[in-house]
């Protein structure tokens, strides 16, 4: 085969390989997760239902559908969270995942400022932190309490910063 033919052949083979993988995922999902053999795990991994979002007429309706879906999994802030982790001053738009393992909120400052404040805040509560490096955030640990490990990430969103705390 000449260079151009070989390149086209490789492209066809690679495309077929990728297509096989993409189409195998739903089949594997149907085989491994369809018979109730996983107990309640199917409910736990259900995620966001795409149908209401895809049927939305415009951008505003899409955002509203996503917001409603996200709100279904929210719970109240657990009392121990406020004592052991807490929020940075000015926290708003607080969201708590139903099992209290993920807490998110927004502060009105840039990510650099949020990181500095977060480190000082957590250390004042007895946490020891290690910067994540390539991602804006920290892993925090402490020896006792309801929660002894926290992964905290900060994401700049316009002039504010979204802070997400994953707990163990």
C-alpha cells in the first residue's frame, strides 16, 4: 500500500475500533446492571435524567431542568459540618449532596484569595492541608472528629469562586 492508502486504512480501522468501544458501553451496562443483581446500586448511580433536559425548548428551560434535577438530591447542611469544616465568610448558594459527602458553595472573590482564606480557615479548625498542585485546592486531614479527610477544590466562575468539599 502507498502512504495515502495506508493512512486511509489506518483511519478506517481506528474509527471502527472507536465505534466498537462506544457501542459496547450501553451493551455492557445492560448486561451488568439490568437484572437487579446490584441491589440498590442502580438507584445510587442513576445520575441526571437526560429526557427532561433534552426536551427543554430553550436555554432557560434547560437551565431550569438541570436546577430542578440537582435540587432533588439536596439535603440540609449537617450540624457537624458547620463545627468541623464550616464555610468561608460570605458563603452563598450552599448545596449539600443528600448523603452529606459533598458540600458546595460560592464566595465572592477570586480563586487565589479563596485558597488563601480556605487554608487559614481549615488550619484554625485543626486541619493539616496539602496543596493539590495542578488543580486549585487542598487535601485536608485531621486525627479525630466526624470527618477526618476533606478534598477541597476551588473553581473561578467570573468574579466569584465555587468551592466544593468532598468529605470522608
